C-alpha cells in the first residue's frame, strides 16, 4: 500500500473521514439504543427477545468481520472496502424499516453490522504517526458525539413520527455511503498480516497471561449490553415515560460521563489507585441500577442517570489504565485485539439474555439482574490481587 505525505490534521482526507464517522456513529447509536427496541416493538410488533437477538446479530457480524478486515484491506482498495461496507449498512437500515418477520429483522440487523465494521479499522490506517494522538482524540470525540446524539434525537422524533425517523436514518446512511466514494486509496500505515497458526499460538499465550481479568471483562459487558434492548420499554412501561423523557435520561447520563472522564482520569492518575476507582465505579453503578427498580419519578431517574454517568466516568479511565499496564509494547495490536474480542463475548451474549429475560419475566428483572452483576464485579475488583497481577505481567513481558 502506498504512503501518504505528511499533511495537516485538518486535511481533506481526515475531514472526510470525520464526517463519515460522525454520520455512521450517529445512525448506529440511534439504531441500536432507540430505533431497534422502540420501532421494532411498537411499529413492527416484535417481542423483546427477538429484538435482543437482532442486536446480538449486529455485534456478531461486526466483530466477526473485524477479524478478517486486514485480509480484505490487503486484497482490495480502501475505498472499495468502505464503500461496500456502507452499502451493506444502507441495505440493513432499509430492510429493518420493513421487516415484520422476526428472521428478516435479525438478518437485516446482521447485515447492518457487516456495514459498520470496516469504518474504524480504515480510520486507523489513515491516521499519521506524527499526529496520532491528536487525530485519534478527535475521532473519538466525534464517536462520543454521534453515539450520544443519535439516540437522543431519535427518541424525540419517534414520539413525533416513526416514519420520518426511519427515513432520516436511511438518508444519513445514504449520505455516508456517497461520501465514501471520495475516500482515497492511500494509507498512513499498512495492516500487518500474521499467519493464522502464529495468531493462535499468540492468542493462547495472551489468554493464559490475562486469566485473572477474564471474569470481570465478560461480566461487565454482559451486564451493560443486557440493558440495550429493554431500556426504552422499561422507561415506558415501568416508569411511565415517553421517548422524549427517555432522551432526558440519556442526556443526563451521557453529559455526566463526558464531563467526568478527564477529571476522573486525572484524579485516578494522581491518587494512583485504580483498584478503588473500579470498586467504587462498579458499586455505584449497581446501586443506581437497583434504585431504578423502585420506579422513581422522572427527576429522580435523571439524578440516578447522572450517578450512572459519573460512575462510568470513574471506572473507565481506571479500567483502560489497568489494561494498558498489562499490554506489552511489543504486542499492542494483538493485546488490544484480544481484549476487544473477550469483551465482545459479553456484548454478543447480553442483548439475547436481556431480551429473553424481559420476555419471560418483565423488564424489571433485567435491571435487577444487571445490578447484581455490577455489584459482583465491584466485589471482584475488591478481591482482585493487583500486586500479584503486576508481578505476573512483568514476568510475562
């Protein structure tokens, strides 16, 4: 693959990628957090277990394609991979709007996952080494904005016109697909191809080294993703809220998360106590979820959402610091890839489990079980032998 010349951060290519990322993540947030659960249940008459399976199908194809994206980029042009992926994205959105049959709804969600997958990997190939931190920070900011604004706006619009909401998401997907035609085929770095057998040996070694982290990694993503298919229904049926009220809840949680990330990260670095930030973050998360099962009024729900946001802001920097301290500099790509794959297990299992539990026992049971899981994770990190872990990591490195 060819190399791009050093250029300014706000060059044409990065601005184009920024626009595509913002559009893609806006639609993804709207689809997964709001449109699929609300539109699927109210307009298409689907049950929560089917919606949960559909969300899992999305994550399954998204994760699965990431495993072979290097192979695809080595054999096809960047523009072709992204353009084809976003065409799948558009097709998935269009089918989801007219998919009253459960199997078709699930397949459409899986197709949508195929389309989403290549975008971030291609972004990594476009980032220059000289400006990596700045460019990635900017892209992650767009990711947060899109993923947060999508469901908030979608909830408000669904109260007004479900049909307009669907056409808006389809139109934005079409715009992202058209913009992808202007992507160049140049990259700032190539993706290293490692033989499959060698990857399996390295994977086995990494799993052995990080065995103490596995329970917490899987449980926390399972507990969080269980909530995705049922939260809108829980807000409406159990808390008596409209989709607009649900948007207020999301805004409170999202804003507190964004505003708290930097201060909590600095505080964690200054105090050097990632253990207690993990314990406190997960414990507060569990308590706030449990209090939601008491069916509080709107203002208390907003307050609890703010607590959830602050809790997430407290634990996320500490969690990333824990992982970063474990991944050796010589194996960054494989190390982070393994972590993402392990966490992806919970993301894929959670929506199905949450949807099935809600269908069988109601949405309240899912909130309660998720709260128990996060409480157990808090206890796990209270027990977690950080000193022994550091010694093991240094020996492995």
